[in-house]
């Protein structure tokens, strides 16, 4: 080997070592910059609310719980395929108060879920 080829090999080895080091420095600089920018944005945000700014229970007491049974509105029947934008309320299922106050229960002997392997209700 000649000295020229040795010098070329040494220069190539130097570049192989400097390349990942430079890439690492760039990544570290980007991470430090992102942290600095995040801290700057965080300083501009309002602080947490003070105790006197916290929500309070109304003078008439806590809001009562409403227990009611809801049942969905029926899907309109037609011969055409219905897409969500053609449904009432654009595909959001509306519900109404059920006329009965009794909660729906599963049939006796039914597991209460689909595909559980139970015998199911005999109808």
C-alpha cells in the first residue's frame, strides 16, 4: 500500500466517525430547541385557578340525579339503503323518555350478551 491510499483510508474513517457525531449534535440541538420553545409557550399560558375561582355548589344544594329510562327513536323503514346523512339528526341516534319506569331486564336463562356460549333465551 502506498501512503496516498493510507491517507485516503484514514480520511474515510474520519468521515465515518464524524458523520454520526454531527447527526447526534443536530438531534440534541433540535431537542433543546423544542424544550426551550415549549417552556416559552407554557410561560404565556394562564396559571391554575385560585381557590376562590373554583366552582361552588349552588345555594339550593347539589343538582339532583335524574333517573329515567331512555329508548331510541326508530330508524325510518324504506326500501332504499339509508346513509347517515339521510337519517334524522344526521346519523346521531336520538332518544326519548320511555313511558315505563321499569328497567329492562334480560330474559331468564339468557346470558345477557351475544356470543357468550350460553343457551340464550328461548323465544
